């Protein structure tokens, strides 16, 4: 490239930095407090919008100057709504579960009178009563934030916030580099696709560039459909410009002039945020014609998918964009050879593309030093289920499952025992406690029988039935099958029928062998990743929890007392309090009656096993119990005549 072009690009970017700095100076006065409110989907679902209104109203009432900054996900999803208050002469303080009432209290006590209200600060206080620095919390200080570094720190709808954090500098630098040099940098870094397959990103880019053709496409796969997974959604809602910058760099490297972000329509906030980001980037010359004064043009648009899980597979995604039914296609040819509209197409995940700017900024060797040799960089997980501190976590590859679940996410609540973790979404594997020291990387998890997947992780405690878990995940994948493959369409249906029979006590010992054999057939005979991985929950749970399957088919009992047909509820008369009617009012079918000594019993012929009585029973009594098989429930005869049946409220 001509040196004058380099000067032109540098000058255009420098002017943007100056505009961003002026914007920051006008928007953020150093002499007043700044209130950062997490307003991604997790925050909004917990009431962050009402919290923001409470701050605004109270600040106006008390005539206090402060800047309210809506930001994205901070990561501690279990503690939403989250608020960081950065007041002069204080370090930034992170508050949890900030209701509108607590917001008003913080304005009056902290911003007006200088009392930080330590009892509402997230995290334990030190012995010397120092205010904990936000980044000192376990969720943060054991992470390595690269992709999510600015999530919860910047306003996702304000492009100047991103530019002030050196945003789009990697794009500016890449525009006067040779595209092959860019590809070499990404290949040297060892970045692997974070969508689940783990294919080398640089190699994919190189293949696409080597294909001759005047028109090429880059597609960001944001069709995140795993139950409990929300990594891509969070990035789109919290820092969309980092994705756009990564897409632009990828497009320039492979020679594409059109980019498409494929996102499911069920993510309305993400769609809205990304659309605004595209508009802002285009207005500032970071997208569109002659980016930053260069000769490179790039148009990025959004395609809203209809929520079919199978469209996460790249060839099905392409079919969907083309207006066809989303069904996987035979490969080869691969999309990098013949993809959208028959043109060479690069498809990368949100996390993959969002990692690119940091790699260019710091260099490939820097990235390779993070993680493991074969899986460099970081992994982002949404950790959900039976875990104390559920939320979004970004860790270096190679960190053990034990560290992630117990040290970073707080372990299992209610003093329960860890039982298993499902990794890789509905097609992942269930790993027991023996695998807690397994490193989290592509190869180690595959070796253990699970998979990295896109980053969903479900933690399960001792009260989980693994047969029911396998049934639940298979029910999901079976319904999401496109039906193209016989093995996937019919095989998963047969597998699901067997599991459903088992959970009802109708299984046979020979079903165990059929499950295993048919699962292998489905894996071998299916075309795409959905069918090939759908039996994973069955195979891993059969391997590691076979005793539970045998209990279901041989003894007709559910060891975890989860499967309704194999479980019964009863009331321990030694624990039941006379005159307490908590369980009576909760029963939807009036199965609970009062005995002659004014305690309670359950009519097993009426009980629908909903569990409401157990939830309603006061914890100081804990009189409602579960047992499997149902025959083990003590028989308590219902009085033939009782004026107080279900009506004893006298105390």
C-alpha cells in the first residue's frame, strides 16, 4: 500500500479518537459520581430498568448531580440488578441486587451523606474494612478477560466509549497490511473456532482467500440455541463494536465486501443493539464505503433467524439466509469454497470474531501464552444450574472444571454434593466428580466424552436424576432435528421413547444395550453435528451413571426421587406439626387430609406428585418426604369422617 494511504488511514482514525475524547470529557465530569447499571437481558429481567428510574427520580428530588451510564453484563448474573458507583474520593464500588428501594437509599446515604452502605456491597469485606475493589472479587480475579473485557464497562450503544478504549485501532492498522499477513497472524495465534468445532480460524480464512471469485461473504454465526447458553447474546448486548471490528478485519483479510450477522429473533435487545452499532460505525466511516479513507468497502447487515436450533450448523444457516428451509447439506464443498449464493463464505462464531482485535493489538505470541498449547486463548462459559454464583465467566483454556465450578462460581448451594456437569449444550456430555480436575480445552473434554461446544455449562447436584437429564436433552434435540436423516429423525425418536419408558418404570434390562447400540448408530449415520452429537448425554450418563439406569429398569425406582411415576410423597408424622395447614393450602387436588390426632397425611390415590406440599412445608418441620419406589411410602388411612378434612385452620 502507498505510504500516503497509511497516513490517510492513521489521520482518519486519529480524528475519531479526538472526537471520542471530547465526547468523554463532555459526558463524564470528574467531579461528580458515575453510576453504572448493568442493563443486558439478565439485568433487565431482574428489574434494572426500574432501578435506573429510581436513581433518576431520587437524584432529581435531592438535587444531586451524577451521570447514569447503562452498561452491559458485568458477569455476576446471580446478583442482578448490579450497580457500580464511582464517586470522587472512593474506588468503584459494586452493589448487588439493587432494587428501586435500595437505589433510593444509596443516593441518600452514599451520594448525599458519604456512607457507602457496606452491607450492600457485593463480596465480603476485609478485616480492615477496606472497600473491596471491583476486580478483586473471585469471579473477576481468576478470570482472563479478553472478549468480555469491556462488557459492563462501556455503554454498548455509544461508539465513542469503544473508541476511547482503543476500539477500531486494530482495524485501522489492518487496512494498510497485506491480507495474507493478517491471516498469518491469526494462524500463528492458534485461535480456534469458539462455535464448538474448534477449527483453526487462520486456516479457514486462508482457504477462503485462496478461492478465486469476485464476491465473497463473511457471516457471524450468532444463532445461539443451547438451553442455558447466553454467551453470544451477552457479547452482542454488551460490546457489539468489538464484533463489528473483528468482522471487518476478517472481511478485509479474505477479500469479502459483504458481512451478515445471523442472530435469532428471540434476542430483541441484541438485535436492537447491533443495529445501532452498525449505524454508528457506518456514520463514522468505520463501515460502508472507503473505510477510514481507504479503498476498502464493507457492508454489514443483520439477518434474524426464526430460532431453529439446527440453523446453528453452518450449511443449514446458509440455506436459511437464502430463504430455504434450514437443513444441513453434504460437505464438501465447504462454505469457504462454495457457500452463500454459491460464493466463498467464511462463517465464524461471535466469540471467535470478537477475539480478533485483541490478537492484532497485542500480537499472536501474546495470545499463545494464554491457555494451553493446543487450545490457546480463553473460553467463555455461561454457568447455570445448581451453582451458587451462576453467570458469565471468561477463563484461560486449561483451567480445571473444579476451579471453575467451586472456586470461581462458589460451588453447590444448600450444602448439596456435586453430581455431574453437562458441557457443550444439549449435545454435550455429562461428566461426574471423577472428572472435576479435567482441564477445560477442546481436546481434554473430547477425551472425557464431552465437548467444548459453544460454551453452555449446566451444573447438577445430588438430587438430579441422570436418566431424566438424558431424556430432557434428547427431547430437545429430537424436536430440533430437521428430519433430513433417517438415523437422526427416527433414531432419536426411538431413543427418546426408551428413556421415557424408563422414567415411568416401564423399561426392561435389555433396553440398556439397545440404548447404547442405537446411540452409536445415530452418531455414525447422521449427516450434521446435531445428529452426530445428540446421543452424547445418553452415552456419557450410561458410562458414568449406569447404576441409575439399572435402578430404573430392574428395581423400578428413581434413586434421586425425580421421576414422578417412580416417586411418592408422604408426611413424616413425627415431624408434622399439629394444626399447621401449610401443605393443605398448597395441594391442587385436595390429596392432603387431617388425621385424628390433627396431623396430616397424603392420599396416594389422589396425589399428582407436584411437590407443592414439600415446598410449602416450613423448613423448621421439613415433614414432607419423597421416596422411591412409591410402595415404600407409609400407608396412612384417611379418616372416613372428618369435619376438618383439609379445613383445619384453627391452630
